[in-house]
């Protein structure tokens, strides 16, 4: 097998995951400026398999592997969840029941 | 938050506004957010938040007109109080017991008999929960305090049964869904043109305005179409089935999304000795499925930078790589990598 540029791109298969994680992860990995391409696929609906493909721009091959981009994507998504939790708690604390006569935000 | 700022810029990332909320539903606006994440949240709230529902029914007597299976199905659908379920109950599959116990289940019993001339209606309130149970009581929201109808009995008919309620998620069976529905809408003025409104004569006349239309600026007449625009404001209407309040549904949704991420991170972090930056699951493509992966692997597919290779590398069918065979981890979320 000839691998001309080992590690420049890779496909990962995640078992037990679906579009819930797949699309969100794909999106956040594409936000990474070092990533040239990221796509996901669920080859068959009756198999619980989610494949995710990552290709890194050649100029970053030296120090960034697709694995790193994947891990960064997962971390970024976790950070986003933390942020949403915070935003929701804030919104809930600021929420004024309708019918309450105090000033609506 | 450094990484986070580079993703979302200086604009502080997604914001949440609660439009209206009560014990049964919540309307929230997720703004400055992307479609993929908003949809992940919607999907997870629909299918992956645990609740408790009747899973096993031991029928002693059923002389009603409803067959046993029918009755069991109806009992399964009765919403049971599931607040803070993660602190109170574990899954039976994670429990040491043989079938069920008080660590992984709640028992409810039902005994009803019609003795008079008038028919008797059996309601969810007639389910008697085992003493000391921390959750699992039938949800009753109607003003009469009866709950859902389970069955009707005429003179002489009787029901005597024991129900075992267990923890589960809606991905396995819809009875575990915490939501009755999750409304999901964006772009109420259809500025992005994701919808072609069908019409008889005039779409504007025939289609009602979205209930979220007042939350966004109407389009300006003659405004050029912005083909770069993407949705960024999402209107979610979380409608609880009764087992969990809407705010807990949302918080649990985020929690389980994070648990998913943690599980995948855990699996991938388990690096192999070669130190190539890949997890244990590295395998050659085509070893246990033939070009069945992403994109179908059409021959002759080329990436711009790596000519003459298929998406799965040059190996093709059954080609072995230096990475060896596929190893399966302990978690259900096993990850594997195809090089190339
Ligand atoms: Zn048990």
C-alpha cells in the first residue's frame, strides 16, 4: 500500500453514534482553519456506525494530524455545551413569569 | 475559553432567550447558533434523555375487554414522574440483580373491580406505587386529578396486576420520551428560501404568518437574495410529556450531549504504542466491509492533494496496513480509523 502523505487525512468510524453527534461534530471540525474537509456519513440506517472523514490542509501536515483535529472538534463541542448550559441558566434566572407584574426583561 | 473564541469570534457564542415557559412547555430562542448544534440538541431531547416507564407487567387477573398485550402497551405509555432520575435509579443492565430490584426499578400495582351497575373507568391515579419509591408516581395534570385513562370495566370485570417500571431512553422505545414534541423552526420569513411555499394564487395570502415572525425583521421589498446566509436563530418549543419539566429536559439534553462527547474522547484517547496519534482502533479499510464506508469509495476518486488514491487509501479490498487489525474497546462507542 502506498501512502504518499501518511496522516494527511483519515476516516474514523464511531460505533453507536448517529446524526446527533455526526453533524454537530462535522460542523465544528470544519470550523478549524487547518481542516480542508470534514464530512460524515451513516452508510446504512440499520448499522449503528457513523463515519467521519477529515482532511488537513497540506501546509499543516507537519504538526496536525486528522486525529488532532478530531480531538479538537470534540473538545470544542464540549466547550459549546458548557457555554449553552451557562447561557440557559442565565436565561432561566432572568425569566419573568407572564402574569407577573414586574418588568419583563 | 480561548479555543472557543477562535471558533465563534468575539461575539460570545450562542445565546438563549426564554420566550414563554410553564410546567409543561418552554419556548426558547437559540440565537447566534448553528443548525448542526441546534439540531443535535433537538434530537437528543427527543430520543436520548432517560425517564422511567412501565416495562414489565405481571398480570394476575384481566377480565376486561382489553387483551393483556394491549393493556401492557397502554400502561407503558403512562408518564411517570422522572425528575432527577440519574440520582435515584440505574439501568437494569448496569445492576447486579437478575431481573429487577429497587435499585433499578419501581413497582406499581393496580387493582380495580367493577361491582356496581355503572361502568368503572380505571385511571393512572389508580396505580399504587411501592412504598419508599423516590420517583415513578403517575403524572397527573388534569383538574380532576385522575390522570390518563387506562381501561374501562363493566359489572363483574376485574384488573389485578403488578407493573415494573424501569429506566430507559426513547431511542429504545417511545414510551421513555420526556417530550411530547419539540417544535423546531428558523427563518420565519423564509428569507433563506429553504421552503417553496405551494400556492393556489398567492403564497402571501394563503400561508399563515409564523408565530415567530414578530421576532425577526420582515424582508424588505426588492431586497437582493443573500445566497451566503445561513440560519442562526432557532425557535424551540419543548413540550413535556409530563415525566420531566421542560427546563430539566433541556439541561439533561446538554448533559447527555456532553456525555456522548466524553465517551468518544475516552475511546479515542486510548492511544496505541506506536504513538502515531491514533487510537487502538486503527485498522485497514476493507477488512471487515468492502468499500462500505464513506462515500462508497468509488474507484478513481481523488483528493486535490493526494492523487490516485481512493478515499480509503491505495490498499483497496482487504489491503493490510502496518497498523494491524481492529481492536475493540470496552465501550459501546468503539472508534476505528481508516488511514489514507
Ligand atoms: Zn436491579
